[in-house]
């Protein structure tokens, strides 16, 4: 069975970002069999809200009202899928040269690998998964990141512990294909949903907004460093 992971980020992975101390990835994990129903339902709700409010183009999380945010989050809670998050407290990172794009890309790859690792360890992604398709908003994606995440995930989980060649380890018991796609949020509604979830989690951490009850129960969260 194939699984689809939709992710977007919120905040900035840089210590000089003035608006937040946290960097967040948030999104949805959905099986291929449930994807079409979830996508169609969320798309229809977003289009309905845009008609009601006379909005042209993308319904942006950054400019939506609290009422609209809650309305969308309540709908997302009802879907057969998993809500997932990675939160990073940026001031606590001490070994990244933020001026080097490659260092930042490597750390983002590490963040997402930690999320996938937790989903596997908790058996949310089962061994029967034939392919994990990771879909990420393409805004501000560094050119050097286009292929590196797919390689990073494949090598870590499938290739005889590629990153541990100085130690004796058995091959990981989880082996699957990985496909990484960068999507345009303007036309991809589950990337828009991921943006909403990531932004909501950032508001919860930075502004202590009481929004947890609008998230799906038992969501998966990785907290770093």
C-alpha cells in the first residue's frame, strides 16, 4: 500500500527571524485509498469558503480569520488520516552554520527523516507500505534540496545503514520506496491543509493560542533538538 505525506513549514530556520523562535513542519499522512476522498472533501470546503468571502486565488492561512481557521481545522479532524508535526526551537541549535545553504538543507532532511522514523516506529506507517510519497510546498525550496531528501530517506532506511558504515548493523527491517515531490500550494489543496496545520502549531507554541482541541487527537509530533 502507498502512503502520501503532505507537508509545509511555518516560521524560519534561522536564528535572526524576528517573528518566531520555532520552525515547524506540519501536515497529513494519508493512505492512497483514502487520498481521493480526503482531497475532494477539503477542496470542496475551501472553494465554498472562497465563494462565501469573494476570495480569488489561494486561501492563505496568514490572512484568514480565526473563525475560518477553526472551521477548516474542525473538518480536517474528521478525515481518516494522521496529522503530523516536527517542531524545532531554533535558538537551541548550536551546530548549524545558517549562512551555508547546504547545512540548512541537510538539517531539514534530518528533521523530516526523524518524522518518518517516528511514524515507522509507532507503526503508523506499516511494513506493508510499498512506497512513501512525500509532497512538500515548493516555495523557497533550495535547488540543492530537490533530489537530496529522496536520496537521504532511501539511503537511511534501505541501503544497509548507509550512514553507519563505521559500525556493524543489520539492514533496517523497514524497506520501501521513497518519492519526493515539490508541489504548488496554489493548486494543491492538501499542501494548503499542511500549511494551515503548521501555522496553527506555530501559533500554539509562540502565542499560546488554545487551538489544540481543533487538531486531531493523538497526532504525531517530534520535538527537536
